[in-house]
C-alpha cells in the first residue's frame, strides 16, 4: 500500500490555516458575474499557458487565447494540440461529478492530454517501457531519476487512488492530498509522455472534487512556472522510485503549500475591489478604493472599528476617517452602532 511519509511543520500548518481563511473570504465574496467570468477565463488561460510552458511549449498567452478561440497561428502542431488538450482536460475536470478518484480518472486525464500527440495505443494507457529522467548539458548527460518498472505502474497508481480516497474520508487537508498525489504521479511516471501535466491536473481534480476549487479563480501552474528550477528541485526527491518512496515529502509539501498560499493571496488581491454586495440586496457593482479595502481588511480581523482606529491605520485626519466610514455605510458594507462619541462600526 502507498504510505507517504511527511510531517505537518509549523510552516505548513500556518499556510493551511491562512488558506482556509482566504477560502472562506473568496467563497463568500459576491462578485459581479461579468467580472467573475473574466477572472475565471484568465485563470484558465494561465493554467493552460504555464502548465504547458513547464514542459517546453513556446506559445505565449496571446497565441493560446487565439488557438482556444479557434484561430490559426504559425506553430508546431504538437504545441497547438498540447494547448487544446489541456483545455479539454480542464473542462472535463470542471464538469465531473464523482466524489472519489479512480485509476480511470488518471487514465482519462492522460487520454485527453495526449490526443493526436501520442499514438492511439499509448494515449490514456500506461507505459510499457523503462523511463529515465536525464539531465543534459552540451558536453554530457546524467540520469537524474529512474522510474519504477513498467509492470508495477498499474498497482502503484491503484494504490495511490486508494490512499487519496481513504485520506479524504479521514479528513486530511485536500491541499496535502493534492500535493502528495502531484508528487507521486511525477514519481511513478506512469505514461510515455505528459506525466508532469497529468500530475498537475490530478492535483486540480482532487481540489475540485473536495470543493476546494476557490471558484476556479486560481492557477497554481503560475507559481511553478515562475521559478522552474525551484519547482524541479522541490519535486526531485531521490535517484529512483525506491528512494523516493522511502523518503520524506515534508520539504515538497512546504513548497506546495507556500505556493498555494501565494496564489490564493493573489486571487484575493484580484477580487477584493470587485465586490458585488449591493446595498439592500440590489445588484449594483461596488468599486472600493484602496483605503476602503484596508478598512474592511481590518474589520475582518477585529470585528469592529472606530474612526480613531482609522486615523491610526491610514494616518489621516478624523474628518477623512469619518468620510471613509460614511462612504462604506452608503455602499451598504458597514453599519454603525452606538452614539456619536462611542460609535463603533461593524461589517454589515
């Protein structure tokens, strides 16, 4: 059976706790539908671009956008199919309803990723040959990693799926489950090609299945591709599968959770000024200033606030502080309690 070794360090725990807070904030934000659609589309484009770029695809976001819109570009057929296929796999993950992860899901992801790239008898099928990850330089090459024997692949993937479902029932954080599954598929290297993309998509499938989709506004691939050497170093945990299976995944999980937190903070920064919280239930779009966002952020943490608090936080006059509060009340986001001298303001 698959039995990964890891510890929940203070760094991992802090990241998970902060992510949970952000998840609650992101889930409850009522964003204007047009803005949410735009952000979802941008996140999808970012996922396609960065995940394929990690594997060497040279298309930029403008070219990818054109390809996905049905346009023609001057590029290698393989690169165009990689982009189209990744989008198809994301669409399938988004529409999938099952509450458990199976081998069929892993094979389906690979089949969608590899259509018209690999021969039919290799697309969505486990490899039947040995695999080596080779680091090449102009003057030499070195085997950096040896994947497990191909005869063991089916059993290893099956054991991983059983562990994913059991860990979900045991209420292990979906973020930890997704991170470990990502690393394990990369370690097994179950396919002739497309293992990195399959590993990242399986992690996404787990998050979506566990209702950790964050409204589909995030793209973890953005973090990985921003510093590829750091990503490769973090996920490289031994010379061969035996070493990796005996090793500790804590360092990888610290990298994974810190990257997850970084991306969720980025999502929050994108949506916090697009709140769709119209006064008295109306459906007007509310645009907040930087100062108003700071006040609401403080309120989220402190539950209530006074004009004096705002004077100190923003370094403004009392009159300006009162003006900000009046504006937030007018927008229906803040309510006032108490008399003039002891007035306190709360989230509405």
